[in-house]
C-alpha cells in the first residue's frame, strides 16, 4: 500500500494531476447542472462508483474517491445555491405579478411562475438528497 499514485506523487506532476482531476469533476457537474444531474442516471452511477471505491482495500482508490466526492459535493452546493437564487427571484416576480393582478382573475403567467417555483424546489430537494447520499456513502 506504499505505492505512489498520481494524487500523492511529489513534484509538479502530482500537483498537476490533483488540480486537473478536481477541475474535471467540478466542470462535469457544472456542465450537467441543467440536465444530466437530474436525469437519475449520471448521479446514481457516480454515487454507486464513489460508494464502492470508498470501501476499497486499495488506498489509492479510497483517496481518489474522497477527492472526487469533495469536488462533487462542492459543485452540487454551487448548483443548490443557483437554484436558491432562481427561486428567490421567482418568488419576487410572483409577488410583483400578484400585486399587478390583484382583484382580477389569475393569469396564466401566475400559474407558470408557480409551476417554475415548484420545479425549482423539487430540483433543490433532489440536489440535497444526492449530497446527503454521497456524504453518507463515502464519509460515513
């Protein structure tokens, strides 16, 4: 178990690999935040992979898995924050629209805004669920 592997290699190659691997995982989540993160396949596969690697007897796999999990969790937190900001903006717009249409019939625009807020809340809870599963599967 004392074999060197890319994450622990001293010198520029080790630092380069650590940085590039972290960037790859972060960019993967960032690029997929509007589609593949919510498709039920990509994140399930990643969670399964990370969970299995975290239980490996090989230290290199456990170490690499931990780094990937930290980067994925950090990226998912950024996605959750952007969803929260979008929900906040949608709530503000909904309030403005309600004041505009007070006393009149509910407009289709109000219904669309309510649906959008519900969709954003569902996505946020899905992201939180994924983060919880990753944390429990890898770190506990």
